[in-house]
């Protein structure tokens, strides 16, 4: 079924229509919106009107005619001398000449108090003399102001839908319409690739600002994956680089921090690629089984305050091959085990040192294309994962695996029985 707000062809017009409908239908939302924009109505008793793609007193124009005439996206007015003009942009820039024409048109209609609002992306700058507000700021505000009202929830939900669609269609190549507020996947609201990709992008933007991750060597300025162009799949991932990686090398040459949004859980990993530098390989091989067991125990101790009861900390080895350069990987073998199996007194998980011994053996005798890694697994029913608290869980997962980073960097040899 077509969405209630999908009444126009142009993306900006669809977004403007969604906002106009919600402000028209919910007068409390309209009043709060004006306060959020820093605008005071002419009086508390004023009857305000909301029109779109037209001028006060005129009949609505067809979309193509409205575009040709350059009519304001939304006009909020009191039917007398006060009005607010809203221009919505997510791709093309708003020009001062365009806004000047809008102001002149409204003045000829008898409006004396004219306020201009530009709804733009966070990276854009509004023209001078214009009140600038961002789409992601609007999304955040909707979640805090009257969050449980019908029209506020509808508009917020539509912004999420629009962001997925516009990114998929290549229309929204930079910036966002929303902000990160958790992973809401449940059995009633199952994972979808498009929504997973949207949330991953937003989360990674937030995590690049995290001071604790910078303290363990995360490089906030290094690029992650390029454009993630897929439209389907059971998982989607991105990564953060470390500052001490070899200069001008591919990310597959050094360990990195990987975040994967999967169908059933969130995976917070340190990835050790198959093509990692020889110095890193030697440090891992030198651990042998006993050193790995000591490392695993240290990580479990570091991270146990971060992992909720339904989460886990695991290690894996993954052998793959590719039929062509562009083809997806084919998995030949995968080993993964809970790190608590390495501990003699692991509590509810029985000690089984052979898993660690097998992992060490694969490191020492690797002949195939094998990727290694450690990861924190957070199922979707984890408390707090559907809120911004999940950012702290993700960062805490990587920070808890710092002993592994120390080993990979050659900083903690004595602790694990090496010289």
C-alpha cells in the first residue's frame, strides 16, 4: 500500500508534504514546531493555517506547475499579515535569490511579518537572514516533543523510510535525515537490510566521535567502507581504522574495528584479515595455545562488565575463497568458540582448551585464505540496544578487547608468556 505521505514525485516535495500534513492535523505539534524553530506566533489566540505548494488564498498547484513557478514548499500564516515560509532541501542548495522572490511575493499579498525557515542537511549552511534547521534535528526533536502522539510518530517513521529509500536510489549521497537512536529490531520488527544499513551509517558517524575509542587508537578521519550499494542480505558491516596501521595500505593489511548488523544480533569485532602484515602474524603465532588461553581469560575479565547476560565474547577463524574478483565470498570452513571455554573456571561454560589449541594451530599452520577475529555478540533482545545506550555497548565491546590490540601491536608480550 502506498504511504500516506507519498503524494509527490520529487523527494523534497514528499518530505514537505509529510511535514505539512502533520502540522495541519496536530495543532499542538504546530505550536511546538514554531517554538523549536525559535518563532513566536503573532498572538496566542491566532488561528494559523498551513498550506503547501501554493500561496495563501490560492488553489493548490499541480506539482510541475508549482516547481516551475517556484512557490514556497510550506506557508504557515494567520490569514492577515504574519507568515512563515518553509523551504525544504536535501540535495540542491537554497539560493538567496529564490528566498528573495518568496519574500517579495508574500509582501505583495499583504503580509508584513515574514519569517523564512530552511530545512536542510546538517552539513549545509542556510543563507543569511534565514532560520536554519536540520532534518536530523527535526527527527531528534520529534522524539522528545510529544513523542507518543499519532502525527509525531507518523512523521518520525516516515523520515526513517525516506532516508532508506533516498540512499538506495542514490539521491541522498551525503548527510542524513535522521539521527541514531538505537537498533529497534525485534521478532515483531525484524531486521531488514535497508534499515540495517541506515542505522549502521548513523551509528558509525557517532562512534567516530567517541573519545574512549580515540584513546585506544581509533582513527576518526580514516574512511570506512565505500558506498554500500547492496539492497539485500542477512548482514551489513562497516569498519573503523586504527591510527598505527601501515601508511597508505589497504584496510585488509591491518587489524580494524568492525561493526556488523546481522539478522539476529549486533556483532562488535576486531578483525584480523588474511593479508595482515607479517609482524602482526608473528605476534599471534608466538602466543601458542597457552598464551592465547591467557589472552582470552584477560579479555573475558575486561569485558564481563560490558556484556549483558544474553551476550557473549567469541573468537573465530574463517576460510573463504572467491570465484571472481566481484563475486561474493564462498565459506569453506568456520570455527568460532566462546572465550570462556579457555578458562579453567569458566562458570556456566565448561572448560574445553582444545578449541583454543585448534585456533592456535590454525594460526601456526595457515595455508589458505583465513580471516581471524574476536567479537562481542549482542542479540536484539539485549536491554538498551534499542536506544542510544547501544553506542556505549559497542564502544565498551571494543575497549574490552584492548588486550588483543595490545598483543597485535606488540605491547604486552610478557603478560602472555612471550619474550
